[in-house]
C-alpha cells in the first residue's frame, strides 16, 4: 500500500446499533410532509468557509547527469548552461478560520515551493493569498487573503472525538470544485506512518482523492475538527483509509506561526518509547499505558526537573499520555519557555514534576537506521566548514557507510553530498529526515555530488 498526501473526503456508512445501545441519529428536516434525514443545513453553514487553492510552482528540469560531468563537457565541447526550470500548477483546498484577519488553514505540501497562490471562494471570487508561515513537520500552513465578506468556521475540540462519530469532509477533489462527503471516525491517534515528523492522525473512512488536501473535516455541530491530509491506497485511489491532522495540533501550530512566522519547537531532553503490556510486565510496572523514559540528557530541563530513566509519563498538562509518540507530539507543540506539568509513575507512586521547555538545537548528525531501513549503515552530517567540498555547497554529507550495508548496496559512498531528496532541496539534517520519511513507499531519488560529478541515485 502507498501513503499519499492527498486530501480526504468521506464515504457514507450505515450504522447498526446493538439492542442495548441507542442508535445514532442524524438531523431531520421536513420534506414533502415527512421528516427526512439530512445534513443540508450543516453543509450550508460550513461550505462558505472552505476554499479551493491553486498553486503555481517552479521546479528544476531534470537533465542527464552525464551532461553535468566536467570531463565530458570539455570532451564534447558543451557550453555551460544555467539550471532550467519548468512551471507547474496544482490544486488543493483550505479552510477559513478567521474571517476578520483573512486566515486560511491548509496543508504545507499544498503550497510548498509556491511562487503564486490563488484562493477561490464558494461565491467564485478569486483572491491572491500570501503565505504567513508553514510547518512541514505537521504538514500545516497558514495563508492570508484580504478580509472582505469572508465566512469562517468555528474550531472544535479534537480531543473529544470518539471512534464512530459522524464526520463530514469538504474539499476540491480533482479540481472539480467544492465537494461534500460523509463518513465516520475510524480510529484516533494514528502514528508511525512515516508521513510527517509529528503524527497524531484522525483516521476516517474517507473517499480520498487528489485535490482534497487541506480541506475541512467537521463534526455534526459544524465545527472544524481536522485538516484532511493523506490517504492509504494501492495507486493513489480511495480504499476508505484517510487521515486528517487534528485541529488541536493545527491550532497550536497556527498560534506559533501567527506569533513568530514559524514554528519554534522546544525540547525537554528525554528519549521515550511506548509502554506496552509486555514491557510493563517485564519491568514490574503497574501502568500499561504511557511513555517510558529510556534516557535523560544530563543538564537538560528534564534532568533539572527530576525526571529519571525508567519513569513512565502518564499525563502532560492534565491530559493523558497514551504513548511515546503522543508525548513527543505534545512537547513539540509547546513554546520555548513554557512550563508544563508531567504526571510521572515511579516505583508504584505518582509524582508531579514541572519542566520548562528549552530551545531545540538544530540536528547536525544522524544515523540512517533511525531515518529509514533502506539507508541503514550510513551516517550523515550537515556540510561543515572542514568539509572537502566547496563552501558554497549546501546539502547533507555522507560521513560513513558500512560495507555490505543497505546504504552501500544502494550506492552511497563516504564523502557524497546529498543536495535534494525527490527533487526537494535539503540543507539540514532535519529537512533531510523529513523528506526521506515522507517517502514511506516507493523509490527515493537522491541528488548527489561526488567529487566533480553530479548524479541521481535511486534507492528502492
């Protein structure tokens, strides 16, 4: 199966209730003298806040890497040429969350590398939008358009969602125009999909198609509870497994962007993993859910607060922690300087510790095995002043490669400089990690510089 960053629309589902449970009900409206099930009033309230987004981007035209070889260029007397670019156009969706300020939420991948962004409202007005800021780690971006007679959608609370809740999706599939579909919440807290850096997806039995990215997922109160983001499908088509970023996560990202123009994540200096029943039994713990602390960095905020290896974090700021990924997500959305209270289980007793979030330092090195098994055996560094490569070069340097490893067999060699992943330029370890993880399935195309040569390496 392939995970696609396409948007989500939902399919209808018939709910069967057990005899002892009250059957869920949908709104009723008079029609022909009878009460008919309908969500038309809700749709009328919601759809004016959902917009279609058209994005123009420029991308370099791929050329035969042999033509970039200096020796061959001299041998065939080929003149030097600047990198050619081609302009492309794509479509997506967005949601107006603040009519007075003209703020629109969408997916980061919808507007990534955009040179022009246009927004089409339901009343067919076309407005030029500017990018306020974006966050590829959560795939959320904030746009702004002139605030003239706009309609916003109220924000809900995704923490209150339950599996089985009815949801409605609105978007722009295939660029057809505004389309509404309906379904249910299939699962909550989905992570480990390799789509984004911070994953806590709402899963829905959505009818997902290209162009719905950035669209609205709303509850039966007409509140925005998610931003439609990706699908799981064999060939980019709908099989009823779609994902949306919870509005609570999107709201936190938006607050960062409005205040700073970017997301400024903090850290507390711990490594954690999921607490499973087997681990709890082996460690003789009385908890079976939470985040198990496996390492505390000396001198870190967590160390100063008294957190220790073997502790189980059960809640943060009064909200239950379900897993290691859950704790990482919540901390990653806090601001630097924020103080947060952690409930920690230690030696069968519960302690409350207050941790102050510190600035997250940029990552400068990484082991490939922590990024993807397909590149296991290699280590990467950001290009340093001591590098043998020219100083004007921007990219990620392959520091070491173990012989006969997956990375070696893929063709990586020490000293290679990775300048792009799947045609997306990379200049930091964090950016390289994001781009590689975004390709959960399918080949990874690495643009490399090796000595005086440029090449494209395909990693299967």
